[in-house]
């Protein structure tokens, strides 16, 4: 594994054939290696550190909310747990629950460091504002633990994965549910999606004109080519057009 494995896959070795596409997350060294070999091979994206944003209102169970945040924080000391709540009282309750749960976890020190290093709590006036914060952050995982969770879904525009309601825990997607476990991080959900079969599919356009269709469009193509100063392009159309009309 590691950066050396990325290099082997990208360029080939005596025992590892070169590939065309490298997919999947890894360490910071793996991510840097994927970025370096991109262009020689395709990549799915640049991932990490992991992040979860939880939207919570008064209906959210503090135990569930705290455990969802901890589930990401225990990955790494640079993981990013984000809480967006509709009141300071909710934040206080969840922070107390986080402290209680961290004391019981084998990786509590790692998770605690993540909260100290990159943990964020944001207080907003309502759940609509919370969604605005989430869309701006474009998190890898967006968990909505609110009474109106399903009503907020259509307002979400930027998220790697969306987990709606208290029973749709993100940990389910990690291990047993349908959504891909490989989701865009660091705000890249603004322009990319979770890894899927589409990443392994290439689309090749196919053009098949007959002479009537060609004649209908050829003068437009020639005009545009000449406007660009590409007269060879125009000639490739003009020669064909002239043959069709008998010139």
C-alpha cells in the first residue's frame, strides 16, 4: 500500500501491470501520490480527512448526535466533526454527551484530539439556515437530525452523502447500506459525487451523418470555422458540400 503502490499502479513494475484508473481513499501520502500521477492515469478524486456535519434541533437525541460526530472524530486527529444546531442549549447538551462517550471509548484520545483540532459548533436561528451552512461547507457526510428532516432534503445542494432522520446513521453507509463509502471531502461535493459504477464507465460520442444532414449544417460549420481563423476546418466541410451539390 501507500504512495509506492500508487506509483506501481500508475507506471507499472516487473510484477504489477500499469492500470488506467486508480480509485479509493488513503492516507495523506496516498492522496498526494494520486494527485501526482493524475494525467498519466485517471483518478476518482482526492479524499480526506473525513468529515461529518450534523444538523440538530430540539428533537435530536443527544446520544445519537454525539455518537455520529464521534464516529468520524475517532478516525484521525485531523478528522472534522461539525455540529450545526438551532440553539446554544442543544450544543451544550451534545457537548456534555460527547465528553461522556469519549471517556468510554478505546479511541477516545484520538477522537478528543479531532474535536480539539478541528471540531466546530455553529448556532443558527432555524433549520433552513442550518442547511445554508451545510451547503456552503459541502461536507462529506451530512446528517439531518431534525423534526423536519425529510422536508429539508430538497434544499440540500452540496453533500457527499445525505443521511435523513435519526435511524439513517452514517455508520450504516460505512458498513452495510447501499451508498458508497467513498465520498467527496474538503468541499469537493460542490462538483463531485460519491464513487460509483459511473466512475468506471467511459462515454464515446458517435457521429453518423448522411449527405442531406451534412448539407443542412455544413455552411454553419464553415462560417464558425472561418470566424475562428481555421480555414482548413472550413475546407474539410466545403469540399464535401461541393461534391453533394455537384460543384
